[in-house]
C-alpha cells in the first residue's frame, strides 16, 4: 500500500488503475495480542491507531462483529463542533477538533472535512442567555464562538426563517465557524488504513461472545473466530457498552436509546452551514452529495433494535418546516436509527474498571462522532499507561460515586 | 411505534405515554447510613438489559398513572403490562438468535443466522 498522492493518481490513471492494493489487510486472528480493542468504529480504530503510533503497541487487534464503520459510525449525522460549556468537555471536544483539522494530512486520506460553521439557535430569552454564557465559557477555553442576532443569522444562513411570527421565533444563535461536517466512512477507512500500516490487525466478522478473566483480571476474549489471549481488553462499542461490560460483571450508569436520522432527496447546494436547535429539536446540514441530513432527539424508551419511532419523525419534520419553509415539499429518501448509550450526566465514560485490564470507552450518548479522534487519543493513553491523562480524568467512572458529574445536557444539543 | 396497553385504560398509541426507566428500583429506606457507592448504585447504575426488560411507563396523556411493562429490548416486543406493586409475570420470550446468542432484530443483521428457537430468558 503506497501513499496516495497526485503522482500515484496520475500513474494509476495511465496504468488503468491496476496498481492499487487493498487499503488494509484482512488477517485471521492471532492466538494472542498485547491488547484487543472491541469495536471497529471510528473511536475503536482511532484508539488502535494512536496506541500503535504514540505508544508503540504494535501487536494489537481491533475485533468487529460486522464490518468496520458499520455501526454508529455509519449512523450519525457527521457534525463536528466543540462548543461545550464545561472545562472538561471543552478540553476533550476541542482536542478532537484540533485533530480533525489536520487529520486528512496525517492519515493521508481525504476525510472531506468541511469547516462550514455550526449555528445553535435560541428561541426564547432563557435559551439566549444560556447560549451567551456558553459563548463566554467557550472563549475562556480557547474555543471559537460568536453570538449572532437574527439579522446576522439571516446573512449567514439565508434560507433560515427568522421571522418573529413563527411559533418559536429564532431570536439569536451561537456560531462556531470551525465546526462543520466530514465524511464518516472516510474517517473509519482512513484510520483503518493508517493503523494497519502500523501493524494493527483489523479483524472483521469477529464477534466477542465472552471475556475471559482470572483472579479479577482479563486473560483473553472468546470470539466467533476462536479464543484470543490478551491482558488488555478495551471496549469501544457504543450502544452496546452495557452488554460488553456485563460479560465481566461491570455495571455501568448507562441506558441505551434509539437515535434516528433521515436524509432527503439530493438538492443543489442550499444550506451553507449546520443548523441545530435544542428547543424545537432538529439539526440539519447538507451533505456533499446534496442530501439534507436531518437529526432529532432520542426516543424516550430504551432499546437495542436500531429503529426509531414515527412520532419523533413527525416532531422533527414539524420543526424543520417551521425553520426552513423552503423545504416544505421536499421528499425524504431514507431513515435509520442507531443505538446511543446515554449517561445520566450526558458525558462519556473513558475509564478503567474494577476488572484488571478491562477498559471502557462509551456512553458518548448523542454526540460521539465529533469526539472520534480526541476520544481515541485519550483512550489510547489510558489503555497504554493504565492511568487517565488530564483530558480523560474527569470522565472516569469514579465521578458517579464522588458526584463530580460533568452535566452537559444543555450543550449536547439533543434532549435526553 | 408501540401500541401500549395501559392496565387502567386499555390499548393506546405510544404518543400518550412516557417511558420512565427501569422498574422495581425502590428508594432506599435507610439512606442516612448509605455509602457514596451505594447511592451511586441506586441513582445511576442500571441493568440496561438486552432482552426481557422490566420498565415503568406513565400514561401521561391519559390517566396519568404509572404502570410496569415487560418488553424485549432486542426486538421491541411487549410481553406483559402490570400494575405498580404487582410482581412481573413469568414469561419466556422465545427469540431466534445467532450462533453466538445475539437475538435477531437488533444490531448488525447481516452477520446473523437464525438458529432454532430453544432458549428463553
């Protein structure tokens, strides 16, 4: 596998594209590894990549029950931002955003990162006050943030309905210009390719059915493709974190809910940014293919079915038409649901557990995608060194006992 | 979308109801002697079962009463509805599953092969 470059594209173009090789190997599981990462999504592959690159652990495997990027990585709305309220959250999401900014170059893979700006709308005075507070908090943490009035919003996103006559008028918004969207598959493929080049085994169609322990410490995993010995197991299985942790008897403060999104028929470029509204409950951006990608809140009930309820779609459509009357006759092409594991404080868990060698990265709730590189970076550090670094420290499991919660419901942009 | 049977009002659309979390978690009576870890267990830790799950619902737009339900969270099939204070009925939900035991109807269906139904809960 060579580097992708203008030269290689021209060379392969002249050779009839016969010289490309697979971007990563398809190895069978070895009998033992130094570490096994369960879950081949963005976070898991990023963890593997940073473990290999920064911590010198070359003998590691990522095991994935389906195909890489086939779970929540393929089911999100690809929105990137870091405008969280609290210092702990700002630290990890901003860390991620800074990594996103250079990721295409670092991985030698075009992740189609587009810093088109994210608007978070305010519809009443209380929300406007909270958003202004968040802008100040962001600036103190070095996160770019602006507060816009209706006129400036209209200039930034002309198709947004800023009339004062609608049921929930748009009275202001925060803008993070460095926020935006990227291409979810490309991120997974780019991380997989880069990790593979560093010697990481990416094993697909390999489901972990059991985690083997001895005297309170991990000794290996049992999979649908045989047993693998290892002293470190890192779970990065969003949606199913409770199921994996249950294999070693670890209880977590997590409930799994469906979160759904839908996509419209493709349009010419019309929506220049990402628009999110916490109050009327919709978020919308336009993909490079031209489809509007529209998300909503979680379903109230817990479930593992990867389906959403119709009443959420109805709610979401009502909100989108109020904010964007121009979309009223748009046809929706497809809808899907993913399972998000939600923590009581709407913040993730990056933690070791009472079982030696068993690490958990999960509970990202409704906003895991934007954190992918930062999450992998911090989690790799924890798995390699067995102690959380400064960024991961506020997100350990201890916070639920000490009460030192990172209550980010307001900045999560989705009602829980 | 669910059709939910309120034990007081009968069958209604899901939009009349709100989910109220895991059932049968009782508030501790001797809270003054509890450790922080015990509080964390009561407040935050949940089974989050994949399979037959006992949960509370409230008929928010109806009689406004709480009741319990058994639902298979891997298939979203409701198995029973019962009043608060009653014991959950013994129910075996026979679900086809994959060779490694994961139930069909969730997750990655492409890797799933049905095996003959045998196991219950």
